[in-house]
């Protein structure tokens, strides 16, 4: 009887390679190179203005001088920058928009994976095809939808939502533009869940909502966390959508960063502290969900 040789999974090969001494050195080198710019930004943000403009951040260790004047300038209201207000605007935009995107995408992924209806595959293909449509092409139609609704001639299809320059408009816009990617990412994971688990739940009398809530969601936590990180980082770092749909009162922090350095760029030293303020929340989100992020990226890549 001939034994069948099977190659180890791709994840096992990668883990074995990185587990060698050369692999560990390579990983540490990449981590250091990736971290140095962020560390330099942090050091520059606590240096006085004169030192920032006259020497490199690495000279801080020879003559260390600390100051919080840069943070006080960008976060305080006296300077006119008041970055704290726009920081809260970004939190107000990113958190609900991310939750809406993940919830709607998880429902769509379940429908495309475990519900049978006519035209399902064609509809999923159409959703994925939206990934290649440039964001700028849909700005005007979406704005018209928010302001005037949708019409065919004089016949109204959707009424006006009356959401002009409101934070709800930004939530919906981010959910709309991010939905193709969210559905595509979650569908691949949800469809890989063992069919025996779903069928066992249906034999016990569970409907679609019960299966989704008690079977799919608990097993999809890594994928949901990974998608949440991706979507949150995209929304937090977005400038275009927040600027167009948010209005003056709901501008995100990225819109204010453009103005921090002054009209002639004379206050560019303040960009160090302002940039680090804008980075702190994404860093916290990533490191707090890092284990779910890695599991979500690797889940479904190997079927056992």
C-alpha cells in the first residue's frame, strides 16, 4: 500500500521559517525599521520648537529636554487649533460607522453563504465588482440621494433623507463606500464554517436569525475583529468623505491636520504632536485587538 504524502499547510511552513534564528533576526529587523519613524515622531513631539527646527530627533538623547508646549498648543482652544474638538469628531464618526459596516456586512455575508435565493451568485458578483468603482464617481449621486432623494423623471423612488452636513450622513456614506470590501472579506470566512454545525442547528429547529446569532457570530469573532480594525483605520484616516459629507461642525481630525502647520508652514513643528494625537487611537485599537487580527487573517486559509 502506497503512503500518500501531504505537504504541510502554508501557515505551518511560514511559522517554521520564522522560527529559525535567521527568521527571528529578520522579524526583529523589520519591527525595528517599522517602529523607528513612530518613535522619532514621539520624541520630536516632546522637544522644544527651537530644537525641533535645528537638529534631528536622535540628538535628544545627548541633551534631553522635555516640554508639553506642542501638545498644549494643538489641543488647547487658545491657539485657535483646538485639535481636541476634531479628535472627538473622529471618534464620533469612526466608532458608529465601523459598527454599522460590520453588522450589515455580517448579515450580508450570512445571506450570501447560507441562504438560497434566486440570483444570489450574480448579486454577490455585483457587490464584489463595486470594489473597482472609484470612490469619486459615486460622490455626486450619493450627495443627491441625501439632499433630494432618488427619482425617475418626476416619480420619486426614495424620499429625501434630509441629512445634509450631519454626522449620520457621514456614517451612512462610510458604510456605503466600505460595504463591498466588508462583504467580500466576511463572506469568505462565513462560508468556510463547517456545514455540519449549521445543519445541526437547523435540525434543532433554529431559524436563520438564531443560527446567525448563536452559531455564526461566535465562530466569526476573529474575522469580525479583523474587519473592524481594517474599517476603523480606514474611517479614522479618511479625509475625503468626512470633508465632503461632514460639514463644518463634523470635520474629522484629518481635516484639521492640514491647517496645523499654519498658512505658510511656519508652525510645522506642531505637526509632530498633532500627528501623534491622531495616531494614538488607531494604535490602541490595533494592539488591543492584535490577537484577533492575526487569527482573522489566517482563519479560513487552510481547511482541515
